C-alpha cells in the first residue's frame, strides 16, 4: 500500500477519534446538568452509577450517530449501539482500540478483557431488568408488558387471561382514569396472580401534567355543502350532511358518519321523513337547492345528499316534498332546523404572527383585523394550567401541537403570554383546542397528577 494511501487512512482514523473524544466530552459535561434537578435526593453529591449511566444514555441518544457507527463497524469495533450497561466505559474502550489502530499509542486494555468487562456490566443490567420487569420466562428472553384498558378495572377474566398467557408486567397509564380505577386494576391483578401462581409486575406510568390549549369560541353558524368534481369540473359525487332527530344529535351515536356535518330537525317533521324524499330550500345566496333523503338502515339515520354547492345556516327553512310518479308533491308544512352543528373559530398562524396565551377561564379567538386586513389584536388561545404564567420567562420557547408551531415568548403581562411564531408550515398552521403545549426552556414545577382528577 502506498504511503499516501496509508496517511489518508490514518488521517480518517484520527478524524473519527477526534469526533469520539468530542462526543465523550459533551456527554460527561452535559450529564451534570441533566442530574442537577435531582441533587436534593443525593445530599452528599454522590449519584449512583445507575443514575449517572442513565444520564449518559439519554444524552447519547440525542446525537445522530449513524455515520460514525458505520465507520466504527467497518473497522470491526463496537458501534456504540449495545453499550447501554455502561455508556462512558464503552466509549472509552472504543477510543483506546481506535488509538491502537491509528498507531498513536498502545491501548490500556486488551480487547478480550474489554469484552469480559462489558459482560459483567450486562449482568448488572440484567439484574436491574429482572427487578423492574420481572423474571424472564424459560422459553423467551423478552418480557411482555401490556397497557391495561379502563375495562380491566371491572373485567377479572381479561386480567386472568393476560397473566395466564404470559404477561410479565401490567402497565397502568395514569394519564387516563383515576386512582379508584387504578386500585381496582391492581386488586384484580393480585387476585389473578394468586389464582394462576404467576407473578406480574405493575408499572404505574406517570406522564405528568398534560398542558393543553383550551376551548376556542364558536365560528359563525354557517356550513358550506361541498360537491366533489373531477379535473374537468364535472360533479362526480354529492355533498352529504346528517339529518338527525334531536335525541340522535345530542347522543352522538353516529360513529360511522361522525365526520359528516349534522343538523337536527323538529320531531314531527323528522318522523315524517322517508327515503327518497326531498328537502328543498333557498340557500343564503338565493340559490334554489334540495337535499335528497337517503336512509342508512345500519345506523338508523338519514343522510341528505345535495348535488349542487350550497350554504346553510340555522335559519335555513326547508320545504318537504315527496315524489309520486313523475311529480313532486309538497307538504304544506315548513321544516325548521332545531339544532345546528357549530365548529370552533379557525385560528391560522404563519411565521412572524403573534399569539396571546391567556388564562384558562377565557375563550380563544382569531386575530382581529381592520378594513385593510392589518392585525389590530393578536389571536388568543387559553391554556389549561394557569400556574405556567409564574414559571415562564421572556425568551423561553413554546411549542404547540407536537411541534407543528414553534414560538418564543416576547412579553409577559396581565393579559397573558405574547408569543411570536418562529416556526410553522409554509401554508400556515391551525391552532386548535386540546393540543399539547411544550416548554423546553422552562422548569415546570407542576404536580405529576392533575389536581382536578377525582
């Protein structure tokens, strides 16, 4: 091999080594910050090896190691992907071996001894795994964890069958239900353990407070019945709405057609409907339109199909007609809408827009614009946890709806938190109620359980 090529390979190895050393330095320095919030549990400042290693592991997983792992694997070295038992020691051994390959210095430990030490650490990891998730079955290495549904609090047969089938650990999601339901689940688990002679660990998953956006004021009561057209503009399918009785409207039992807009008619006109009937009306633009009544037997509901675009409001009045032969026979009675589905107002934001986060006792609303379309009052949205106002600071970032909208706090006042949007899709993003809020720069001192949970 030519000297130039050898020097190139050595340079590549040194570059890889430098990246590993930088990675190690970053992880060890950041680990101290990661552990600081838990210092009160370690008065002498001596964190347990498991706590330190967990911090190292969490920090390691924040890096994109794919390119480095490919290079390490090509050299026959550990790719750092299986070193959970002792992150830093695994990195150190790889560094020493890489130094030997680079002919920089002799490693401190032989590779065989390195493998033995890794095996010892893995035994410690296996011990902790057994303590946490239960002993592994004789026929498999993995444990089976099952998240219990609400019905597990009252369905003993379900719990018994899961344990009998090999469930090692039952997970109770404390983000749902309440302590009374959880206790019933635990009681049935212990009962099934005694009946089957099998042990089952119980994992209580405390997700923490779910900080969310609050309710948004209703939009104008108006609905656009849209038809579907092909690329040539020809109508290929009608617009559909649900036509319900008042009881059906309130019970929301129409799961199959839950995506359709719904209205409820007065009782007597509704009871007189039949499949094939028509509800004729004049929409808000003065256009003559009609809904053809289709009956769905499975859900016991009526669907109104309109083959032309139309706009309806709660004040829209229908004329009931029925075809007899080739003619339509009109009933004398007019049909009024008793209930009309209303949607929240649409709050759409773009980069550089502002959002005012208000307290939980308010309603969200879109931005107020003047005649020229200029914003005179920022859009507002309430937050579910008022205590956040005492914890955040100007400059802290706030992410909305799983990171779809990124913002930064520009100011804090009695009105709320004024956010500036710094990240949003090119076509904007809609802020909806019940969407998660994340505060990565803020130390949230909120209780892990919702105080209002019964």
